[in-house]
């Protein structure tokens, strides 16, 4: 078969071996394709349920959920495990490959992500609150939470408040359902809150979302304070079940509104998108027995179409059916998919649900969840771009595979989330339940062999706002591969420009057979991009992922001085005296830094932070638009000053 190898700034990607049969268990993962992880300590604690799964830049699989093996033995705590490519636990992660962490209360993890530095971010909901000394007595008042762990599994105390962020919406009841990191490194968490709009209204559940900056601070450009309550159904129930990011940077929300599944999109500032038709399925005409439809997950394909999966209740039999839905980018039903945009299928009898959905570069849709078999069985199925069964997938070539982990005891096995690994193989995480208890279940399923295997990650590309940086990209041909490749980013963060060999964001290259081709990738970052780590996935049309570009936007005293001057000239700082005072403080910090007096320089920068805070909304604008990008000038200045202060504090 034909394979190719990609090296991106010293990331080495090797051929993966023999051709795979899509839909079969990958026996190179833990010998069976399945890894079971028990978090019990000395046999104590017998419930451990995985909610989310992702792959880090080093190709390791990270899984997170909850466990009862913590200090209380009855309430839940966060549980995280990390696996090597062969399915073994990665003992460089906390010494055991496993972490149990108490966020202070009854902690329910609903999602996990990793950033460009291989740090692990988890989110969910907890009943911890200030003054909650004994977690058993914290009560029933729940809030969202987000926590971050370093690559070695230790708590990242530089994030938010000592490693965690508690997020409330002014209610006693806030329940998170999903979490993601956007291309700008910001963390978005979504669910619902018990909302009381006041006069002439009754309290009810409403969509609740929060966005954090990479350091864990609230992002004020989202909803004004980093949080948004979306009252999708006044005086009635609505909740966000799952979220994704489309190629326009919009947040895509799969929601339940009065028992009806809806898809909403939200602009970068936290407002619902205008001109977008929020699609919903009230009923499925050709399935009169398919009622009370619910969406559990949502994804976006390369054409910016929106795909959701879930289930419906069957009235003709005792059970549920799996539902897959696709909408066009404007929200209208995609009638080229399935039956007028919808697939509603019963895989056998009894309970069955679609819990997670992903889409590959060919538009094929893969869902995972469970069906009823010997107990409940993990389930994975794939349909082609038009919604028809993919007969090249599954052990029986019928587009599906059911996995019973312990057939001897008819275990109850469920997949809760599905993702691709760095070779394009399917990774599922969920739970397996027997009489002895419930444990994490991680399963790897084969796909067509794309010939990629990520090994060592590179350090991020350092770029100062307002400048550019370049790195080389090399494509190696293996086994005579010499076909045209189209390498391009799937999403480009606002304020970034990418160019391969000066020709734009798509690199068209045909490597010579058994040779190589090298190009230069240039990343340009505008002056209004906030410091932080940004991840940009790049891919070829025929493969899900080729590599990730990680860009570290680094603050600089001279460039910040230039930004202040430009903001004065543009009128974002409307008082020359304010701009002059800021320039003098920056010059003072620069002089102190040059003399090695970092402590005094940091104090000057802290004073500058307070000064900008005081002038924001008065003499420094809090909203502006450049090249179609809306940003907050005062917040850009603050983030740069804070980043500079942090850099000086970290300098020995």
C-alpha cells in the first residue's frame, strides 16, 4: 500500500504498518483492543465511569471521568488516566498513569481536553462553595468547575485559583454537560442553570455557557463577563447538551428545549448568531414510533455542516432508536443526507443510544454509544457522506460493531465519547459494569491505515504579536508515494495568517517517489492577538489529521509600547496623556529589566495593570473592530501586561 510520512518542525511521523480492516478491535492496543482501568485504592471504591477522551500532542490517550475511590468513598471525585500508544498506563503521569483529585465537593467530570503543552483540562460540576469545610455537608447547590493538570499529572497551580475555577450563574443549580478548547486556547464549558428572569416570569432551566482565557480568568469578550445565559424557551426548560466549534469560529450548541432537540450557533461575543435558522426535529415523519428525540453530541464536518447524534423513544416496542442528523451551515436540513437530513435506526431491540459523533475528512459520520445485547454492549457505526451504510466498516461489513467486554458475565458496557487518535484510529471511552463494580473502559478500533504515527512533539513556535515566525514542513514519500497532497489548516484563529511557501494557507505538493519535499510555513500574528498557546490542526483532504501547529504568542515590552502608540493613533486610547503615562511605565519596566531588577519591573507592570483597569471604558475603549475581527483593546493591553509580568516572575 502507499504511505507517506510528514515531519512538521521535527515532529516525526512514521508509517503505521499493514492495512487495517475498519471496525475491528485493534489488538496492538493492550493485546485485546480494550483497556480496563480500576481506580480502587486497596480495594476501596468500586465505581469509576469515564466521560471523555482525547489524544495529546505526544499521541497519548487521556481519559477522564469520576470515581468513588476518593477521600469520602461515597461522593464523586475527578479521575484521569493516560495511556501509551500500546494501551499500557503511562507511568510518567503521576507515577501510576492515574490521578484522583478532589475539587472540594461532589465532583462530576463531564469532559476532558489537552492543550498545546500537553496539560490536561477537565470540566464538570461540583457542589463545593466558599465556606464548605466538610464536603459531605456541602449541600445540593452545584456550580460548573474547570481544573488543569500539568503534563506530569500534578495540579497546575498557575491556572485560575490554584488549579481550579468555580463558575456560578447566580443560581443554586448549575449543571455542566460538555467542555472544549477553541483554536485560540480558550476553554468553553456548557450546560444549564436554574434561571429566574424576574417579574412576570417563573424560574426555569436555561442554557448556560462560560468561556475562560488560557490562564483560567473569565473572558470578558464573551457575554461581557465570561458567562452567557441563553433563555431559549422563556418560562420553560432548555439545556445545552454538547458543543463544537465551526469553521467560522461560531460555537455550535446541541440543546434540549422543552423536550425538543435544537441546534443553535453562537457568535464569538456570546450572542446567538443572526440569520441562522435553528433547526429542530419535532417528529420523524417515516418513524411514527420515534418520539421524544434527544441530541447527545454534535460535530462539524469539513464543509461546515453540522452533525448531531442521540436517540428517540420507540412507542411500538420497549426501547429506543439511534438518531443521526445533519444540517447545512445556515441551519436548514441537509436533504442529501439520509432521509431528508435524518437517520433513525433501530439496531436490534431494547435500549440503544448514540452518545458521541465524529466526522472524517471524507464526510463519513461515525457514532458511538451502546445497544442492547448481552447486557449493554459498546457500539460503533459508520455511514457514508450521503448517510448510507458504510459496507466497508465492521466485522460483518454492515457498517457497525457491537463490543461486549466481559461476555462471561454479560457486562453492561457503554461508550460515552469517541475520538480519533493520531493515526486516525477510533478511540472510545466509557464504562464496563459487572457485579464487582464499574470501571473505565477504553477501546481502540481500526480504521483504514493512513500511514501516520506521531512520535515526538516539538516546542511551540514563538511569535510576538505584530510579527511573523517560520518553520519548515517536510513530506517524505514511502513505498513510492507520489500523489498530489493538499495540506491546509482546518481552523485558523482570529488574527492569525498562515502561508506555505508564500502561497497562502494551502500547500499543494507532490513528493517525489521515495524522496521528500520541504516547504516553509510562516505564521503571522496581528498586534491584537492576546498572549497564550494556540493550536492549529492541519490535514490532507484524505486524512483526518496530519499534525498540529502549536503557536506560543509571547508578550514583548517594545511591541506592547508600539501597540499602545497604535491604539492612541486609532483612537482606542482617546487621551494622549493616558497613552503617554502608559509609555513611561513601560519604559521604566524595560529599564529595570535591562538592569536585572526584575522584582521592581514586575511591580511597575502590576501598577500598569491597575492603571489600565481604571481607564478601561473611560479613556481606553472596550470594543473595536479591525479586519472583521471584534476585540477589546483594554483587555488586549491587560493580557499583554499580565503575560509580561508572569514572564518576568518566571525568569531566574
